[in-house]
C-alpha cells in the first residue's frame, strides 16, 4: 500500500503533504527532524491519510493536493 498523508504542525499554522509506503516510519522521520521540508517545525500530527494500491495513483493524488485547487479542497474537507 502507498499512502498520501497530510500533516499539521503543532501550532496549526503549517501543513505538509507527502507520499510513502511506510506511514509509521515516515511520521517518526518528520518528528525527529530528518525531513528537509518539515525539520523547522516539530511535533507534527497526522491530519489525514489515503491508501492506494498503485504508487502512481498515490503520486498523482499527492500532486493534486499540492496544487492550488487541491489546497482549496483540503481546507474545505479536512
């Protein structure tokens, strides 16, 4: 399985969208500061995740969520 996930920083001012096949490992990496894009903020919490069988589909959905319309969709629904 491949997961598209949405993280929210502890202060609720920053969001991050990513894709992984190991959600638990990836959460640990984000909260330990091992990710360049999220290391400035710690104590990320998982807001939502979506499971896909195909990696390509997960990457397409991640790309959509990072687009302007995808961000608007996320704010409205999550």
